[in-house]
């Protein structure tokens, strides 16, 4: 038994991400406002009432959040929303969300997703908590949404996908949001091997990753100290990181070519810069986001 907290109870980082999205949905500033209007519905009732009080949500973040992590969650949500919508507009066959947490994209984009099957993978405790909240708030679960409960470190991903009806060699979008850094290196390798085997030509992948230097305590990136401390307290230890300079090499090993790669300063320029070029928000520097595509048919790795 690995004894990880998420095996027995809801992921705190998933809960935190949901709260950040909910607070962001109430923002007035176009830089901070995101489109996840359903995140509020997935929060406990008292917390939902609290963050509706003007400035209460921002005050909570100021007290408890690491510098720039709220901005990072906003940027990551907007970035992946764009990739998600693009896949739907191109009528991708299927979308697979790894470690989906309290993601609401299947509901938020339900009208655009009528021709696409959406699969959500997550630890059983977190997934069941989300489903209970959906039912409690009378949020209908779309007929094209499939839930798959899995322990990424112990169970066969391919077996789970086959049973759920996720098809090989279809044009698919794979989303790994806020996940890789919590997996063991071998689990990351097996996950990407499985993606390599299932992804059809034209498939895409989008994920964020922890900079490897954070695990080695070699750098002092913006907001690094407090976010690392918060993760440890949540009982969801960071285990895996990638060197930004090696991300292309990492993806090539699994048959994908980089389409876009953004670290903190890039995300600030995309989402927190006004018309005069002034920065209105600073993003936590520990993570980067990358999207990639498969341009040719899969060949077994040597």
C-alpha cells in the first residue's frame, strides 16, 4: 500500500482548483474572470455562500494561497478550455481527461460536444464526491460523458479504457491537468505509453508539468516555497518533474510533436497583460503547460 491520501478521500488539490475556478467566475476583471460558472455548484454550500461575499474569496486566497497560484489556475483553465473547444470544433471522436477532479468541461461545452465522447479518469474517492455533488445540485450528466475510476499507480490503464469503450486509433484529445507531478516516474511512463498506443493520427495532448528543478530545490521560482509546503501539508506529494529544455525530447519518445509550450512568463503575456504591455497579474513559476500533436501513424517504441 502506498498510503497516498487520495486513495481514501477526496483530493485536496482538486478541491482547491475547484474553489479557485469558482472565485474566478465571480471576478469583474477580464484578466481574472474565467468561464467555469459551474465550479460554484460543486463547492460545499457554506463555502459557496462565503465566496459570494464581495472580496471574501480574494481574502482567502491572500491568506492561504502561494503567490501566483491563483493566476496559474486561471491561466491553465483558460488555456485548456481553448484546446478543448478547438477539439470539439474539429469534431474529435473522443476526449480523455486524466485525474479530472471537479472538471466541468463536459457540462460547460455540452452543446458543442454532441459528436464527441468524453471520458473522465480519476481516483474513486474524488470521482464519487464529484458525482454526488452533481446529483445534489441537480446537474444533469451528459449521455456522452463516461466516468472511469482508477488508481494510476496500481491498475491497468489500458484495461480500464477498453472496458469503458475508449477506442484505439481514433482522433482523440488527451488532457492531463494538474496530474503528472503527483505520479511516480514509472506511472508517468506507462500513462504516456498507453496514450501512444491509443492515439490516432491527428490526436492531441495537453498537460502541465512541474519544473524538475523544483524537486531538486535548486531554484527559487516565483511562489515556489509556499506552494511546495502547501502540497506537502495536503498529503499529495510532488514526485515527478521535467526539464523545460527536454520537453520536446520527452514527447518525441511517445510519438508526439510540440505545438505550443508556455511557462510562467508566457502565460502572463497571454492572460495578464493589458493593451499597453503592463503586467496585471503574476503567475506562479513552478509549472509549465504544453500541447502536442500526433502527425503520423503509431509505431511501437523500440
